[in-house]
C-alpha cells in the first residue's frame, strides 16, 4: 500500500501586494532617511539595531510638547487628515513591541549597529568626537517599526535623530504613495521633541 505525503509550507507576512516585505520596508526607510538627512544620504548612516517602540501620545500631550517648535501642521491626534486605515494600523500596534532591524531594510550605505556599541562609542572621552571617529558618521538614528496600511499606500513611523551634544529631534513621519509602484513621499512630519 502506497502512502502519499503532502507537505505544505505557508509563509505569513512575507509579501504585501506582490512585493516582498523587506523590499517595501527598504523603500519606506530609505524615504524616511532622505527626509531626515536630505543632503546626507550618501554618507555612512548609523542605525540602532533595536527598534524603538512607537510612542503613543494623546492629543493633549502632543499639544503640550509643541511649545515654540515649528510643525508642518498642527496635529489633531497626529494628522487630522490621516486616512482611517492609517489610524487603525497605529491603534493595532502594541506600543511596547520590540524588534531588531537587519541591514536588509535600509539603504546600502546604512550600518545597523547594536545599541551597546553606540553607547560605548559615546561614553569614551565624554564627547561626540569619539563617536564620529569610530563610525565615520556625524549622526545616528533610531526607528520604530513602520506601521503600514492594508493597501500598502500609507505608512507611519517614529524616529529619533541624534547628531551630537544638544543636537537631535524625535518625530512622527507619515509617508504616502499614489500607487503600489510609486515612490514613498513625505505626507507629514510632526516633531515632538528637539534639542
């Protein structure tokens, strides 16, 4: 008697509308980095390996943080005209989720570095010079996991940029694309802290 064994493999979350997730993530993070460093995309980019949690701030907290900073538009939650699908993506995301990034989701000149290595480089001599010599870079960035709508046309993430001493900022970034083959473009950025 012959028996036939059928083996099936199911991969969940590996593709979104025909595009591998890593490729779509690379496109999203490349657009985010181009927004953060418009003149520095060719320089070495140091990225913290550990994704930071997507911070949840209610509307009153965001307004308290505005102070004298300049924003693209006043936030109502984050963006009053954000599509409902994007708001749902944020609502579904646990704020405490921690993940680790790989270099596959960033542009080719990015280097994903363990947090301990960044802290060690910053702790030598107590100034920014050791960091810039060690990494040959003028800044480092931390990102949250990008939250993407089901139609893959809107994404939001939180990032922090550190550029030495009292230089840096943290912001929410909403990216949009007109179609699945269009590039991601900045729709809005809300800076929530700046030094």
